[in-house]
């Protein structure tokens, strides 16, 4: 089974196909902080220019220390990577096994990384009509079928659903007793940090929390992610990683981002306000059902005859790009996802939706 490259945020290819520049596209398909990078990041990048003639710090020690301080864990519990995607692709080498269970609808790279390594995959599908809730009893039953890895994304992408820390604690316990290595993808957890299960996972056992600086800190082009786990797992990750995979500029941008607490607080407040505004605007269309979200994107179900692909094509005429979710395992052609952007941009989306058969 092969899964093609199909993600949100592919503005370069979309702009090429429309014959416009990427800046002309209003991109709701990638879920990036609408405030942009922290104000100090640009200056930090420019002032780092002279360091590009050296190899990067292979261990990213300064960034690792800043992350450890931020999360209140020991630096030995952290490994920095070239986006969390580098870590996802490391999993089949980190874990001895051949069968993975993926909670769906999932980020498609989980399946691709396992399939590329010759693993078998299965899905446990969370259903829209049940609000994408996860039954622990069902998970326990499925784990009884014998899996070596379990992938869970919290908050879920594309669902936006947050499983509270108490629920995740039960899943961590289940994995410890049943055996599968738990990959807990918290790429969007910065929006609700208090619910992170990082402390449960770094405390011991076979599992890892994956984090990304791409989304909250708005630096997808730089590629910064990291793992948090028990130091024995981090040691194995460090041994498997490609050398110098996190470049100097990315490391400095990560440091500058973490230094700005005010920007982080502003982001959380701003996104929460705009999420409410956008969700209410979407819910006002009789043919749309937005799902509750804890993060900076909203999953929407179309309840008319229109498909998400048709809606995407119609909106592209106004150079607005949404994420058609038909290729997420467990979702139909009726689902799309939109990022929470600035007030003016959110209004533009809502205006563009008006009169589009919904
Ligand atoms: C749920 C989830 N995990 C991981 C990633 C990968 O992020 P990164 O840019 O850190 O590689 C993404 C990117 O879209 C994602 O949505």
C-alpha cells in the first residue's frame, strides 16, 4: 500500500498550478499560528548568518536546555530533530516489531513510515457520530490482537479533539501492561500545555512524546521538532538520528521562540478568540457542522450534496486554500479542515463560503 504526498500547506505547488505567487494564496490548509513567528526570531536568524560556515551543534544543546527548562524536565529526556517528521520515520528502527495500530483519523505519515519499513498497519477508527471519542475497552480489546507500536495524536489532527490528561494516563498504563510502544504525537499541545502527558511518558517505560515547533511557533520552513521520553529511549533516538539534521538557523530560531513568553500567551488568547469566532461563523451555515476544537484548526463536515473537493475547487477561484480531508483514513469526502487565522482572514473565508451551495 502506498500513500501519496498530500498535506495541507502545499502553497508552492498550488500557486504554480494557478500561475500566481505563494503570497497570493490565503492558506487555511496548514494550521500555523496566525500571529506568525515570535518577533525576535527574524533578528536572531539574521545575526546567526556568520555561523553557517560551521556545522550545526549536533546535539542542539542550547535548544535542548531551553526546552528542558520550559517543560520542567531534565535535558536527558529530550532529543531535538528536523521536525517531528524525522522522529516519526525513526520509530520503526527504534522499536523491534512489525505491527502498528494507528488511532484514526490520523496524520498520514505514521502509516507511511511503518509501511516503508515493511510493517503491517491497522487502524482503530474514532467515529464522527461519536464525537471522535475513544473507548478504553475497545482499545484494550484491539491491543489484545498484538501490536508493537500504538500511534495516538493528542489533540487529534484533523479532529481538533483533546483527550484530557486523565484519559491519556489510562492509555499510557494500558500500553505499559499490554506492551506496545506508545507514540504520543503532541504536535499541537502548546495550545493546551496543561494537558500534556509528557511527565507520564518521561517517567519511564517504552514510549515517546513527539512535539513540533512548526505549528505554534509558525516556523514550518525551518523544521524543528523534538522527542520527550525516558533517557533510555532518548539514548536510542540519539544513536539512530542522522548527524547534523537540525541546522544552526533552526536551533537559533527555536531558542528565540522559547524566550518570548508574552508571545506565547498572546497566541493562546488570540487563537482561542478567533477559534470561537470562526466556529460560530461556520456553524451559522445550515449545511456545515464544525466539530469542537482545542487547537488552531477546525474540522468541518458538509451536510449537503457538495463534496470537500468541490468546495476546495470553488474557493481556489478566490485563491483561498482549504484542506480536503477525504484522504484521512476514517473520514469521507464530506470533511474539510480550516486553520484559525486572523479576524480579517477568517471573515474573508466566511464571506467566500456564502452562496456556495451550503
Ligand atoms: C499531527 C502532526 N504531527 C506531526 C506533524 C509534523 O510536523 P513537523 O513540521 O514538526 O515535522 C504534523 C504536520 O502537519 C502533524 O499535523
